[in-house]
C-alpha cells in the first residue's frame, strides 16, 4: 500500500538554527521549508523533518543514516567540515571509525549537535 509513497523521516532538535547550520551547512542537505517548529530538508528522495522540541534525550542507537558509495571519501569530507566519527569499544573499527559487518558492509557513526546518532553505510557491492 505504501511502497510507492514518499518517505518522511523525523529527527528532533532543541535549536533549529543550530540544526540547520549542521544539516545544511555541514552535511549539505538542501532546505525545503523552515517554520518556527521545524526545518525540512531533502536527502535524496527522502524528506527529513527536524522538529523543534523543548528537551531531547538522544537514543543510543542510529536514528537516521545514508547509503554512500565511498565511505572513506565521505568520512574524509565530513571530517574536514568538523564532523567527529564515533568509536565503539569492541567493534574493531578501522582508523577512520569504519566497522565492517560480517557480511562485508561498512558502517560509520557520528552525532548531530543534539546527540542524535547518524550513520553512513557502504553496502558490499
């Protein structure tokens, strides 16, 4: 029923200006709409709505991510814009913070300014 409907993803932020600076300025997502309550971005074919909240307790797991073709190049580009990649004890990540799954996919994680965990995944081709 919804297989052809456009997806909308939601994240929360306590400061929309700061969120916009990050998602637009650092990650390069185009802004589609800005209100007092949300900032809406386009991430390929997905609408990403960052909604203003008074308080936020970020989840300890990934809440949004991107499929990338060249994870190490993407990491280098984002690191050059100030993005710090997360390291998890016992994950066996490489020096860039990339973990290779048992199936060969490569994953790296980082946080937005509100602490939401975001990820990059390069699927094994």
